[in-house]
């Protein structure tokens, strides 16, 4: 009864919402039979509309009423797409791209983190065994040998195979059994035909055949090794080189399938070419070389031999044939070639190359000269092979008779002759070839070698005129190139003679000085010092009153000449331009550096006579006496200078001199006298205030600085000194006010802006950052401000800030020093040293850079590197830099040289950033 009612539900009617298979996920599909015919559907919809219409409601047919509100596709499809719409789309696209770029870093970081998390959770097999793979590198050979062979350790397959094979048997074919029986059988029966012809028994035992072959090979090897056969039997040495044999095996190039295919295609093309056009010599040459590259030397030789038969008048074919054959065969080929082409120089030269001995080469060359006596190349090779100079001279004499228009042969003959005969040879050559400038230059060099330097100028001058008359005149650039060549070959007098004779060619009169100075600079850059010296000498002769030319010539002698040549030039310079005080000072300084103080005094005495009111000469004389310990003489000269010249600079130097050697009262008297005469002298006001400050009179120093800023409102140091004075006195508000006034009078002064920033930093009021922003806004390219702003940044952002500072300041020396210090702080010593070098190269006059570099070398360098910094600093002779000027102008450091100043700078540069000095 229970079984009969179990399926009773199948007869029941399904619920209204039942869908077959929906519970297990197999949703059904709808057919036309499920929804009825279209006519009935239409009738039902019409009835519904009629019913709704009967209610008085009007239904609009809107096709977009079921559209997704968030889907804007086709929303404005019916409207006109104008330029404004295009611009709006472009703006929205740029905004989307910008937003995407902003989120790019975060998105990439998130994706990378997710990928790493996925790799950690689901590592690959390769990553799981990575540590084991790395451990394989530490395994020894014994451990490798102890590894078991790959086998079926489980034994499952073998056990199954054994079970499957149990009880099975296989039938062996009769052919296998018969073959195994007859494998070692010897058949010695005589064939009927073989017996009739009397032949011997044929061996059918292939094992014995292999053994016999091995025995024969062993016998041959023993003969070759033991020297029993061949030319090495007497010495017993082997003719087999094992190393060479292995090298030969390794040198064999195994061609790939692609290369073999290319060779086959090229071979087919070239074969078609030489068959269709057998007189085409390049085709034969290419085909032969192709076979040679393919390793078929015999085929290559056959091809090139056929090419020689087809193209006997082409020298390329004969030369290729000689290169593809052995040396002996190549000689035979060249013999045939000279019969076909007796006028070919290349054929004869190839024949000469094939000769191993000098005697054979000479024989071939002389035979070649019988056929081609007008070949310069053959004559040159013949002369080159002659070891006896007399024989070479005879050959060249004959050569110039046969080829009179070859200047190379004439010059070679002149080099082999004695000086007297060389003159005759060059004269003959000059008459024979009147258009050759090289013969004239060779004649000038010959006179220079004989010591007749005075005649060289006349020879070159006459040569230039002769070439011009014969229409073979060279351009100015070509003559300068010949002068460079003469200097390089060791003929400086001839070089100078060429420049004297040709420097003025093709140059406008108003452009002569500029062009000549550019030429001299170019020669100096190329290393042709004699040529540059000759250009300056010629320019001085034309413009003897030009002070700039004399200075450039003096700089050249100072850099590349001797002290004697420099002093001789300066003596000529001061004689020609006595009003040029710079030349007088250079001459006096050179004598002073040479420790010849009397000579320096004598030069300065002559300079006084020529320039009685020159402040530079007066100051140089005072410095000379002061440096040599003659303080009284220097003081007397200083007094005379104030009375005679009386310039502002002399009064300033007088005040400094009295401050160093005469005391504060004398210096104050000198300053007051100078201020009476020059009330707007900013340096006098500064010295005045510093003298009062040194004596401890703060109020008088304040009055002196106040008078200074009133008289000299554009003097930046005065405003800074006044501010520091007030700051040291504890009146920081007044210090700010003074700096603000200074900025109003000097809105573009980076020193005043930087001092304002430092005041705010020392006050720690939090206004330093705002002040720095204002300063950078006023001076966006200031190196000092950008350098200070880098150090104001947190450590992680300093590097990026320094890159921005380098760009905005156009690689300012101050910023470069800051970058070097950043690398120094990160212990990157080599990079820091490179950037310090770059800084002093950028501005060698910036003394603070030298101080920082020397401090760096004190910490991380050696004594050699420190000495190198000192030598470079002496050569640069810096004068600027806030710390450098404060150290060098300190009365305590008077008379100290660079070697003593740099250690002081190393200690002062770091203190200067934190502690202001007045």
C-alpha cells in the first residue's frame, strides 16, 4: 500500500509557480507552444488597452521608458555633435587621465601587494624548491656520485608487468635462429665464376674484417708516431701535433640549416649568373668565394680557374685566383696574369707579395718597371726594398727622370741627398713642378735644419708669391693646416714662417684682430703652441698698442713657456704700451715670484714714472714691501699714495694696512680722513664700525653702521653687519627692522634675504619657512637661498629638493656644494668627491667650496688628496665667498698663504651656518 502511494504526486496537478528542474539549477526554456499563438497575444494586448482606455487613461508609447537610468548610451544620439561638445569630451578625458595617473601609484602598489599575498598563499613549485636548488651549488662531487639512478622505486609497475607476463610464451622465428647460427661462419667456397677467373677466396666474416681494419690503422699510427716513415724518421719526432689536431677540430664551423639554405640559394643565383653571362668577372669571383666559405676549396679553385679563362683581362679574377690557391700555385697564376695584363700595377704588386725573399721581390719589381716605368707606386716599393742608401739614391734619380712630375719622388730624393745636393734637387723640382707647395715647404725645412732660420721666411714668402703667379695658391685654412703639420714634424721655424706669410690672407681689415685671436686660441686648444705663439707675434707686430693682445700672449707664455720668455715678452709689452698697468704688475709679480725683489722694485719704479697716479701700481709696490717685511717703507709708500693718487681704494687699503700694522687709533684716524674725502665709501664705514666694535664700544659701532646705511643704502654688507650687531646686543626686533629696510632698498639681494631667514631660524619663532618662501618668490634662481632651503627640509626629502634646486639655479656652485655634502652625509665618498670637483670646476673663485672640500678630505681623504686640494686652490686663487672673505680679511690671518688658510676654512665653514659673525 505504501509502495502504491509513493508516486501518487505524479498524478497530481503542479502548482501554478512550478518550473521543472528549477530546484536543481536546470532552468527550462520557453517555446511558442507555451505562450500561445501571436494572434491570441495581440488580441489580449488589445483587450487590455481597450480596458485601460475605458478608464479614461491615455497610454503613451515611449520606447525608452524601460531604459536603465544609469545607462546614458544613446541618450543624446539625436542631437548635433558640435565643436563645444568635442572640447568638453576632450576636457573630461584629460580629467579622467589625470585622476587615473594620480591613482596609478596606489593602484599599482595595491596590485603588487595582492600579487605578493597570492604568491605567499599559493606558492609555485619552483619557488618551493628554490632553497633546495640553491643548495645544489654547495654539493661536492662525491655527493653527486652518490645520488641513485632514476628508477621505479615503488615497484608497482614492475610487479604488474611480472604478473602479466607470468604464464606467457613467445615463439622465436626461424630466421633469428638461423642468423644466430651463421653469424660467425666463414664461407670459403669458391664461386664458379670466381674459380674460373682465378680469384682468391672471398672472406665473409665481417668481424675479422673489422679486426683487420683496426690493425692496419694501428700500424699506420705507429709508423707516423715512431717516425718510421716520412721526413721525421731521423729525429724520431712525431708529425702529429695533438694540440693542433684538437684545435683544428674545434675550429671547424658547424653551419646551421639556415646558413646552408642561404648558401644553396646564393649558389643557384651565382651559377645562373655565370652561365647567362660568362664574361661577368665579379660573378666568377663571388661564386668562387662562396664555395670557399662553404668549405669546398677544390670547387672554388675550379670555378676561379674557369673564370680566368672566361675573363683573362680582368685583374680581380686573377687576384682572387691567387688568394684561393697555395703560394706555389699562386705564383704560376700570377705569371699567367702578367702575360695577359702586363700594364696592371695590382697584378705586379700581388706578385711581389707572393715572394718570400727580398731578392725575389726586387726581381719582380724590376721586371714590372720594364713594363710600367711610369708607376710611382712601383718605384716607391723598389726604393723601399733597397737597404743601401746609395742604391736607393740611384733608383730615385732614375725615377725622377722617368716621372718628373711626381713630387713624392723628388722629396724622397732630396731627403737622401746631402744638404748641398738637396738644394739642387729641390730647385730642379721647383722648376719642374711650379704648382707644388710641398716642395717650397721642404726647402724651408731644409734651411731650418741647417740653422739658417733667417732664410726660411724668404723661402716661404717667395713660395707663396710663386704659387699665386702660377694659379696654385692655397687658401688660408690650408696654409694653417700645413703650419700645424710642420710643427708636429719638428719644424717650428718653418711653421712660424708659414703663419707670417699667410695669416693675413682672405681677412678683412676690420676683422683682423678678432680672427687672429680666434686662430691663436684654436691653435692653443689643439696643442700647437708654436703656431699660437707665431700668430700672437704677428698680431703684435700689426697692433703693437693693443693691450689685450699683449695680455693673451703673456698668458700663453705663462701657461706654456718659460719664465725667461715671459719676462722678455713683458719687457717688450711695457715698452710698447707703458700706460698698461696690468702688464707692469704682471712683470713685477713674475720677478717677485722668482725671488728677485730688486728687479721687481726696478720694474715698479719704471711703472711709477710712466703712470704716476695709478692706484694699482701704488698698491702693488706697497704689497711688495709689506710682504718682504719692509713695513716702514710700505707705510711711507702708502702715505705718498694717499697724497698723489688719493683714490677711494687707496684709502681703504690704507685703513686696512694701519689696522694690521699700526693699531686701532691710527686706523680710526685714517678711516675718518677717508670718510671726509669719500663719505659714500661703504668699505670705510664697515671698517669704521668694526674698529669700534673691536675696541668694545658698542654704541659707537652702532652709530658708525647707522651712518653707513644712511650714506650707502645699497650696500648689502652694511645692512647685514648692522643687523648682526643688534642681534648680538639682544635687540632682535631692531635686527629684523634693519633687514626689512635693507630688503626695501635692495629687493634682489640674496644675502639680505638669507640673513633674514637665518635670523628667524635663530629666533625659533616658526616664521623661517614663510620668510624662505618670500625669499624664493623674490629670487627664484638664487643658489644661496636654494642651498639653505635644502638643509631646511627633512632628511627624506632633501635629495629631491636638491634636484629641483639644481634645475632652478642652472647648476649653481653653491647648490652643487650642497649636493656634495648630501652625498657626504650618506657616506657616499666617491660621489661626494666627484661633486666637490664639479663645484670648483663650475666656479673656482668661490672660496667656501674649497673650504668644504678640504674639510671633506680631512675626514675621508689622504695626505695626497689634501695636498692636491691645496695645489688646485693655489692655482685658482679664490677671492669670494662669505666665509672665505671673513677668514682671509681677518687681521689675525694677515700674511698667511693658502696652505694655512684652508685648515682654518675647514673649521669655519660649519660654524658659520649656526653662528653669525660681525
